[in-house]
């Protein structure tokens, strides 16, 4: 799917597949016979067609999630329903709710507030890296420019029907840290013996669930994988739940009055945002339609289209934080300190970067946590068949492997993993049976109890190279044009003559931008200036320590994160498990099956559960 595909690019040839169940609902209604109609008259086809015209099939993204019959329809819908155009339409339709003395001014949860919303946004580091590489700025400066577009006076607030902008723009790295700590705990809990009356521990190996393309593939084609999937929500979903749940539960603001935009590196994140499991019904329990935790997802390319639609020159936006006048503190002080109190990022050794990866570092953080639990241990890596397959082990001081894990990126490699984890089928030959504990290697060679059969954790991402190579990222062929639109922001000189690299080199440049955020602790004053906080304990978080598994591990302060999670649970009164975890479902095609006429009800129920009139 093209990274720059938009609703305007869609042609008539993208139609529902023959297996699609949705068009059944669009059959023309039969008119009741009138008294002056001859019951014995033969009705011809021409006469029927002249009286009734079947409307075109209307398919929503929720419909596509309910069936595995086609793919192109889902692609068409996801780009048309979640786009920069929807962002502009929403900003023009609703006035902006603003804070006043820690509470929403005039927001009482009544119908008078229905035409106003809090606009909040979250931005992924991969999207910032894509923009940083495009305009030759650092990842941090790209973040400032995005903040200026979404919240600043020179951005979206400078136009539109109501002059609305986004009150808070959150770095998803904040909730990524929460995801990392929770993922390490999930792996640790999987080693515990089952307790009667409690949910059984996760089936090993635990597989990451933050990649929606991988999740959609597993749900539709490999049901046996679902028991292995991590139950944790992605940083995108956690950010939406955090913002909406706190505003709803503590300040009485209905979830539908908080509109959350996410800027993500791939189109599949639009699929994730549309999941029925990721709505307010999973944590709020309000009456009526559920509200999505993430209302709209756009990519880095669509973010630039958002600026272009308002005649804003993105590269000329200020490369400094938005002042507090336009970006007030979050009303809950502890959460505000966690989300905005410090810049996240750390300097790493170059040889570590490949192991950490650009997809959040789930595997690496779990490895470092295990290393912290075994003083004197080391992390050893072994490359697989290609750069997107690697095996890792934590080896104790005696040389014994105490933990094994792996990384599989790209669907070609994922298919090998899926086959490896597929349950063995009993042979139909008389007297033959497969020995227990034997796995089948992708090349056909069997191994019993080998390194491929005892992974405890596997990091899986659909895109080769990881999330910086997502389908929504800016492609190298678009860079020249984007730098020319509205001015490049680069002075005339040698940089004007920069030779645009090939795609492989371009991805390396995006990866470099991803790691460009330094480890300095920055804070903003009310005028938007930057000052150093010498006493902040967060400065120590850039040091990786291998002697305190509940302290600072790989730059993440586990105690601080757990304090935040406990505070979140206390503020909202919602069990932490409901806030952090989700569920998965087997998606089967209904083509050729007897459905008993219930498909219309099932699709309608899914559409209602997803909210937003989809």
C-alpha cells in the first residue's frame, strides 16, 4: 500500500470483494404492492430497474474487521475515514474546551457541552524521526515543530472556523516506558505457577502485540498464536486511555468530549484505533455508544498534508517548545509531571542500537531487566538468516543461559515463526506419532529442546527494519518535493544541493534521526525558554544499571513508572488490569457458511461498539 495513498487516489476498481458480507445490507427495499397493481401482471427486469436503483455498498472499517474476505476494501476505508481531512473537519465542527483553574470551563457533562471538545494529540518518535530526516533537523526539533503546528499560534489555531488547536501534545515515549515495565512484569509472571481462581499465566513464548498489522494477520490466519500474544495495550492505546480516563473519572468530562489524535508511522495503527476492544466500554462503563480511545490516526505524511491544507509552511514553524499560554499543564499534577516533566531519551553505545531497534525496545528492555536480576550476567546475540531475525540470551556468570528470546521482523520471517509455533498434528499413518517436545524448523529439520523451542519472549513487527520503516513514513522520493513546498527552511548553500539517497540509505538516515535525541534534562518555563534542571533525579535515568531490577533499568525508572500506574488506578478508581490490558479474537470468514441471517445484526453490533458512527 502506498504511503501517500489518500481518499482522492481511490478509483472505482477498488470495490468490495465477492466474499464481502456487508453489501447484503444494501439490497433495495421491496415496495409493498398497491391496490391498483394487477397481481397477475408479469414484471419485467427493465421495469424493476426503472423503479428501484440499488445504492452503492457502504463499507466501514469495522465491517472489514468482522470478516477476512478481502483486504483492498479495508485499505480504502482506513485512508478515507481517518485522515488529515477528518482532523480539519472535527476542528471546524467543534469548539475547543479550555481549562480554567484546573477544571474544564463550563464543562458539566450536559448537552450544552456537546459542541465543544478537548483536543489532545500523541506523537510517536518514529514519526518525528521521519520528519526530522526530511527537514535536516533533530528528532527533538521535529517534535517542537509538530507541537507548534498542533498547538501553537502559528499552526492550526491561526485558521479554521473556531481557531481551535490541541491542548496537549504528548510524546508516546511516556506510555512506552509504562509498556516496557509492564511487559517485563508480564514475562516474569509467566514463570509463576498457576493460582486457582486467577487468570492463567501467559503461554510461552510471549509475543509482542504492539504491531496491529501483525495482530490482524494472527487473528485472521493463525488462531493458535493468540494464546501467545501479550495482553498489554500499545503505547498509542495507553496514551488515549490515560488522558480520557483521568479527565472522565476525576473531572467529570464525558469521554466523547475528549478527541484524541495520534500521529503514527504506519497505516495499520488506524486498524488498531478502530478495534472494538479499545473503547471506553472497556474501562468507563457509560451508557450509550462506546467512544474510541484513539479517535483518529494520521501518519507523518498526512501530518504535512494537514499543514498544507491550512497554508502553513511546516519547515518554517518555530523549532522551540510551545509556550504555556497555548499548552497549559495537565490538570492532574502527578500525571502532568510524568508526561511533560522531562525529555525522554538517552545516549547509547552504537553497538547497542541494532539490538535495541526502532520499534520501542521491548525485547531489549526485557533482556536488560533479566540481566539486572542476575548480577554478572551478559547479553549475547546471534544473527539469524538475515538482519531481521536475531536470537538473544542472558548468560549468567557460569556461562549458563538463563533467558532466551528472539526478534522477527517482516512477514516473510514471521511466517517461519508461526510455523515453528504451530501445534503438531498427529500422523495418520498406523502406529506413527510425533514425539512430544519436538519442533519443526523452517528448513524441515527437526530439533528437540533446541534453542528454537524454548524462547521466553519474541518481538514481532510486520515491517522489515522495524517501525521507522512503517508504511506511513515519508519516502525518499517525496523529500525533494516536501522541501520545496512552502520553503525548505534551509538557507541557500551546500545543503540545498544535497543528493537524496537511495531508499536503504534513507532509512538509515531516519534511524539516525530516531536516535538523535540526547540525554539532557530539559524543562520549559512559561515563556517557552529551555532551562536545565540540575537536581532532577531523572538525569540519572540515562545510566543503565545491572544491579537493581526494581530501580533504573536501561534508562527507565521502574519505580517511577509503577508509582504513576498506581496513581492512575487511584485517581480513576479503575482496576489497573482493565486500563493496561486488552483481548484478541479469532476472525473467520463466513463465506459459504450458514449464518442464519444474523450477519446484519453482528456487523451492526460491531459498528455500534466501535463508536463514532462507523
